[in-house]
C-alpha cells in the first residue's frame, strides 16, 4: 500500500475548532464568498479569513478569487482515510442544532450581501464518495 503524503494531524487540528467546523458546514455542496461567512457567523472578516487559511493549509478547503471577492469550497482529500473522516464530520452536522441554525441563516442571508455587490453562492454537484 502506498504511503500518502496527506498531513492527517494537520487535518485533525483544523477540525478541532468550532468556527472552522461551522465554516465547513456552510460550504457543504457549495462555493461561498467570504462575506456570507462574516454575515452568518457574526465574526470579523480577518478572523474568518484566518480560519479559512487554516482549513486551506490542512488541504480540505480551496479558494478562488473573482475580482475583489474570495470564494471557498471544500476540497476532498485524495487520502481515503482522510476523506472518510471529513465525510463523517460533515454528516455529523445534520444532528447539530447550531449547524442547522447556521444553514437557516444562510438561506436568509443569501440576499443581504448581494446589495453590496457580492456574488451569490454557487451550488456544486453533490460529491459521491
């Protein structure tokens, strides 16, 4: 069996923070502009950006720039064990009251940042494990 270069300890560290988990919850099956995270989580843009950078370094989030806007999405690890852990983590959000509340806020917030010119979130095709 080939050894993976995936940094599992870094991924576990990334998953150990509640704010980062909430960000992953909001990105599930969609690409989201950072302004939505700021609005929904009620935290500053620099703090949100630091958490997103941590998730990027862990290899589970990617970013794309569109003009002045940064868009983030979940990137599935190629390492099978890491991917299984990420998928189990994402599935666990369905039973979490705060995560469900964030998704409800997201559905309402999808109109607010548009007034400042922010692009709407892009729905991604569901990931098949």
